[in-house]
């Protein structure tokens, strides 16, 4: 799972946020984490770094 997240992060600049979120969706909760962070003012590059260095980022609802 971590490898897929890193690949999505590496390809970040060539894809839009929806495509990346769909790829990261392989890890349960990550798409929700991305949306949550985006809504709370995190920049795309900050979210990319978080997802790259956090194998299973989850947001508790």
C-alpha cells in the first residue's frame, strides 16, 4: 500500500487532485484524509508530503 501512495505522490505534478485521490483510495480512509486536509487549508504539496510519509493516514470521523 505504501508504494502506491508514494507513486501517486511522485506523479503529483502530472495529475489533478481527483485522479490522485482515486489512486490513493486503495488505502482505506486516505481519500477522506486528503479531502479533510484540503478543506482545512492544507496546500496540495503539504498533503502530498503527508501521504508520502504516512503509510496509512486516517481521519477519525
